């Protein structure tokens, strides 16, 4: 069986043979994407724990928060805002409806969209859940000055924009 030799050195530019310093791989703990994923997992775990006593999941909380800020969003709009599929959001909405936290009309006022809205119980649950999530965020940002928190927010927003393009 013939062995194939690499054309150039690893991580090299095939046209010049020069190593691309931007492609150098260092320790995973120094990779922004890796640490960002660690932070996201830690945040999700802490939010899950904070919301569990209220019998809420993170997607359910996200749905309540979105509806609290922008009433009458459609299933598709809520799914995009909560970073879940439309099918998953439909399950989330049904569960919130069954608990009396959200209401949707029986028939679509136009098209197929069934705009959702918080009930009084949903607004009460949202206040409690939002306070719990704010405590988690405060814990996450402990040790960061308000200026550093703003820098972090701006840096992450820039990263998102770099990957998703202009909005």
C-alpha cells in the first residue's frame, strides 16, 4: 500500500509554503471559542438550577421574557428569539398554555400565525424568573466592573456580528 507524503508542512500556505501564523493551534484553554462555550454551558447550568423550583426550563423562560418585552409574537418569531426550532417552540408554548402562563387564540387572526401573549399568571411568573436569572447573571459577572461588563458585551456583540454579518 502506497503512503502519500504531505505536499507542504502542516498549516502551510500551499502557494508560498509559509506557515500561516493565524492557523497555529495553542492550548484549548486559550481558545476564545472554547472558553466561550464553557461560559455558555456554565450559564445554562446555573439558569437551569435557578429556574427548576419554578418548574421552568430555559426555553420556557426565554419565551416568557420575549413575550414580556414584545407581546403577540408568532411561534416562528419566538423560536428565533429563544434559539430553538419552531417545533420545539410549539411544545414550549403548549406547556406554558397548559399552565395558564400564556394564551393564544384558537384560530389565526390572519394567515396561520397564532400570536402568543402572557396571562396575568405568566407576568407574575416572569417577574420571579427574571429576578432569579438576574441573580445568576450577577454571579457570573462578579469581579467585573461595570466598564468591563460593557466591554465584554461589546466584544461578544462584535463576535456575533463577525459570524452572522450585518443585521
